[in-house]
C-alpha cells in the first residue's frame, strides 16, 4: 500500500472519529451546552492510548477492559484507574484534523 493511500485512509478515519465524537457529545449534552467542552471532560484514554467515553457526570463508577488492548478502563468511586487519563489534547487534535 502506498504511503499516500495510507495517509488518505488515516485522514478519513480521523474525520470519521471526530464526527462520531461530536455526534455523541451533541446527543449527550443537549441543546444548551458546548459539545466540545463536554468531550474534553468525558473522553479518556486507557494505558494503551485507546479512546473511551464516560457518560453522565464524566466520572468513572466501574472498571472494564479496553476492547482494543485489554487494559483496564474507567475506575471506581469517581477516581480514574491507573494508566487512564483525560484525553483533552487528543480530542482537540482529532477535532482539528476532522475539520480539514
């Protein structure tokens, strides 16, 4: 596969990810709130770097396994588990790349 084809495929995937995240945020936060702000407080990464979303208040109540790599995701009692982090910068990069 040529590097240009891989680049175009990656760009398309990034746009699709950005669209999915924005659609989810608009659905979750309703009409009066900023969907991008909602994303920045509800999207996390596991220790393997894969994105996941925590709905409602945005704080973890349960732990599970990442379907991509098997790492622990979420946490308990509103505390993120080890290796998990808020994905503010990654969300911003996705949205910027998806707007191109």
